């Protein structure tokens, strides 16, 4: 569809977009649509965000649909080439992949769906963590990691969270009717090193603001009340 929102009617999954059946992109993208929409609807219905927040649903998930369609189309074209050049390329990749490792990642058999990154979302706040990993940049979906008493994503839940890693932050922050709770972790809680690799990179400490759908909306080296408030408001289309 040209727009996933038509006033009070919102479209998700196959009703909004259809993709070729490669990589489990159909069902996964439908759930990602719902995950993106649910928290925004909740804020709007409770009066904690303007109705314009719902416009960001189309903005972000149409981007996700375009990415899925691009990847599934590439998989389709690899399996059934549409031109002689494409067929030559496909056959060369398959021949090389038998004996050469560099060619194996080029074999496209419908690679599995992964969450898209909302790099250009209007809801994004600051990306001010110098040396921070690209995989958890602003707009990305949070990566899981083992921590001392389980796994990171279970701590994040489905509300606004400040993830403070070896950094100070208040227990909660109240912004415009929204309560942001803090999850504090330390590299001493990081048995495999995955937390530091995925969230610190070259930084020694970090504070992440994470949306209810577990996408990063801002990150800094240390907590700053004004910056946090501005990022929360922006993530709710109020700033």
C-alpha cells in the first residue's frame, strides 16, 4: 500500500505489504509491524502522545517492507535469473562456492529475516556515544546478550528504559506522563563479553534510551537529564 495509515484504519502484515516466501519475512514483518504500532497506539489512546505519532508507523514500517521486498526479490532473482547476465553471475557464484570460502556468503537462498534499522526515523534522538558499536546505533533493534542473571532483553521488557552500563542514572525519569525506568548493568555482569562488544565498543560506559519495541532511540556516554528528556519527547513525536 502507498500508506499504511488511513485516518483511523491501520494496515499491517500482508494487508499492507506482500513479499516472496523466502527467509520468513512475511510472518516476521507482520509481527514487527504490530510491535511498532502497539506502543504508539497505547500512548495516543492514553493521551500521552499526539495522534501524529501514528504517522511514524508508516514511515518506519514502509522502510522495513521496502527492505524485505528488496531482499526477497534478490533471492528470487538468484533462484530464477531474469537475464543471461544474472544467470551467468549465479552460476559463477555456485561454481566458486564449492571450493572458495569467499563466494559462499554470495549464495542467496532467501537469507533469514532480520529486524531493519530505522536510521532515518523522525523519532530518533542523539547518537552521542563516541566509539559505540554500529550494530546498536540509534534506530537499531537491541541485541540480546547474556548477563549475570539471565539475558538482557528480558530486563528491557515493553516500556521505555534507560540502559545504564557502568554509568550513573536515576531509578526512574518522568517525562510528559511517561515513566522511563532504569536498568543498570556492569561489565562485571558480562560473562561472555557480548554486552561490552554489542553496547560499548570502544566506550568505557554508556547510557541507552530504548523504546517499548526495543529499538534504540538515543545513546550517550553519560546520563544528562535535558538530553534524555528531549529524546523521550522526540520519540513520542512531542519534540
